[in-house]
C-alpha cells in the first residue's frame, strides 16, 4: 500500500512519514488478542515525539527508547541492550540509518558505528530483544530506505528481511511512502 505524504516531517533527517505509525497502530489494535502496548526502540531525539502524541490521543501505551531524548515521555535507554520490560503487541523499528550524522555522544549510539557489519550486528541485538518481547501474532513495522553511502548501495529492506526472518518473524505486508518502505512482520510460533 502506498501512503500519502502529509508533510510535516523531514526526510533528509531520516524522519518517517507519520502515516506509517498510524497505519501500523491500526494493524496492531485490529487484533484484540494482542497487548495494547507498542515498543519504539529508536524514538529519535529531534524534539517532541509525534508518536507519543498520537499514543496519548488514541489511548494506548507506547514505550519509547532513545539515548539522548528531548521528550520527557521517551526513556533514556539502549535498545541494543534492554527491552521494554513487558510483552508487547507491536514494535515500531526505525533505527538511525547507517552512515548518518552522529545523533548523540553516547558510545552505544548506532549512529556512531562506521563499519557496516558492526552496524548490522547492533541491529540484530535489538531484533532479538524484539522477538523475545513480542507476543505471538504481534507485529513489527521496520522502516528503511534504499540509499547510497560512500558510493555503496545500502539496502535496509533486504537487511531487515534477513534479520527479522532469522528471529521468528514472517513478512506480513509492505507500506510505501517515498523514499521509505515499511515492512510489516508478524511474529510466528516455532
């Protein structure tokens, strides 16, 4: 499904279309058997959290992590080392893209990683935590782009597919809003 671009976000800062989050929340809460809790392991810290605003407006629990949060509703925590502390019905996965500008001075910040394999290894830690903390049938919305960095093509969609499918998730659907793609994965039992 292709989503409209409502504006109000900066694709150059790797901010995603807020319609991704709204559509994803609807998918999670269409299933009454899932916990009404979503974990956002990489909330970003460009200012006030639009996702937290939406969660408050709709009335569900959103647990957001960031290493240098500006919004007091976002927890200062490293999502490569710690999970949300409870089972969740969904995970909104939008990490800093490889090769972006440093987003904090915290040595755990994946935006500081200069080696592709080390970056993917860090993402894998968060994907594993997501797998352990997501209820069977729960959803993950993983947002990425196909872009170039230092002359090399970066395929986050392919990387996400490999990471999530290795941890008990299957592809459920795909949303698009130029330049991003949101892959929705469903947690399956073993």
